[in-house]
C-alpha cells in the first residue's frame, strides 16, 4: 500500500485547551475500528502544520486528517496551497474538530462528534471549496497567507492579537481577556474597496467570508457560499459597546445585517485601508494573526478538496 492510498493524521495537541491531546487515543482507536489506513504526527512549537503537510505531500500522501481547531486547519491549508508538488485539489482534507471555536465545520455540516466525523472519512464524499488569499504587512515587509473560512479586520483581529497568549492558561483566562477587549477596543476608520463599491466608515469589524460562521458560532457572514463566485463581506460599522450587548443574539443568527449600522457586499476582491486609528489595526484569518494594513484579499476559486457529509 503506497502513501497515496493512506491518510496522514496531523494532530495539534494543544487545540481546544489540550482537548486534542486528551482525545487522541480514542480517536486513534476509532480510526482503526472504522478500517481507515493512516499514519500520524504531532505538531510542536517548532513544527507547525503547514510545513508538516508539505513534507507529507512530498512523501506521497494525498489525504490529510486535520485533528485540532480552525487555526490548525488554517496551517494545513496554507501548506497545501504553498506546495508545488501536486495540484491543491489532488489533496483531500478531512476535519476532526477539537478547537476553541470550531466554526468552519458549521457551514459544511461536519459533526463535532469525532466518531461521526470519522464515519464521514470512511464514506469518502468530497467537494471543492474556494480559498482566500491575503496580503498584509508584518514588521515592515509583505506577508501572504491563505484562508479557508474568513479574514477579519477590526474587533475580531483585536481580540486574536490580545488573546494569543491567554489560551495556554485555559478557557476562563481566555474569556476574561476577550471581555476586557470589548471595553478597550476603539473603532478605526476604514476605507473598504470592493469590485463595484467603496465604503468609508468607522468600523467595529469587517469580515470577509468563505464560510458563514466565526467568533465561536456567530453567523457573521450569513450569505457566504464556500464554492460560490464571490466572497461575502459583512461590515458592522459604528457599533457602540451598548449596541454589541443589545444585539448579541443578532450576531449569532446573522440578522445583525438588517441593522442600519451594518451592510454586506459580494466581491471577488477586497482592499481595506486604514484612514485613521488610535492604535495599530490588524487582520486575522481563521483565527491566525496576519499583520497590519493595507490589506488585499483575493478569491482563489475551487482550490480545496474537503470531506463533507
């Protein structure tokens, strides 16, 4: 049996505040019980998923199981998109979701229960979704990344930048830092350029989506279609802290876009420039910090093959 016919499971043991590490023995047993041929490896501080998947593809693997969260999947997708060994759609990705937010699986209807997710792998049904490509600045130089779910500028990136270290201390510490962010965040003024429109506004957040969910279950880009012709971008404009508390349920069901302080656009390309801000404005993609502006976001159509129900 060649590696091309086997799966490589890449495990991020710290995903979900260490949940992936705790569950690995059960997941391994279930993969064996469902007669899935696989090998496995673990990420470390020095070995991220992007380089590990490039190495696996070079060894002949064409099927990857991501065991972890959205950030781990983000790394794996970047490895697939950056390598030049095989066409990206020749690589199949399956997700066993054990992260903090688990947002990407919600759009695609992938179960959170690992046994059910493994059953999908055994069935082998796939489709091909879009990928996003972003260019930003990091320490004075250009940085490029791919994303599979969303890219955000504003409050979500502000939270990601400030909670990165808190995750190692557990969920309570993480939530406390998030709450503090809500009270310290100051709205920047952004210029957002789409294919056929330009918006200049104070901005609570702008989120460009391939998937529909972000922020741990919020339906922030409800019109997004993973294999559609455009991104779906939501803009929450001059939201006050009271607005956020008052309309929190609308963020979870997507109806916040009906508010006068919000609007949505569909576009294959999005450019975001900072007109004014009290502090540095960041972008995050799939929960991974990318850099500062200006930001260029471009659609890469039908680039990622994934296992779905």
